[in-house]
C-alpha cells in the first residue's frame, strides 16, 4: 500500500512539473508585471522618491523588454549580451546609485 501511495505522489509531482513547464506566456507576463507593480508600491510606501523608483526598475524592464522574456527566463548570457553586445551604449550602462 505504501508503494502505491508513493507512485500516486510521484504522478502528482510529474503532472505539476508538466503544468509548470507549459505555463502560458501571458500568465507569466501578467505575474511579472504584478510583481513589479507590487514592488514599486512597497518601495513607494517606504518613501522612496519617484526618480529612485524608476531607476530601480528601469534596467530590469529594459532587459526583459529587449528579449521579450520574464526575468526568470533570462540567462547570464542574455545579460552579458545586453550590456556588452552590439548596440550597448551609455543608455544601458547603469551606475550604482
């Protein structure tokens, strides 16, 4: 009986992995935008200036927009190409505030 229960649990985990792998790009994009909005709201409530808020999220938004990917789908290679590849210029090179 324990073996049968183990297989059922394994089947559920496999199905969950498949569902996660097939997540809709629209759902991911929506979740990403909600997360950015909530982050901005939380930082705004903390009293950060609007320009500071913009400077915090702009690099992430630009990078994700450039590749049309959500942050968790980016690889280190994407980031390297974005900041050092063709077309990289002062606009993409951010200094620490």
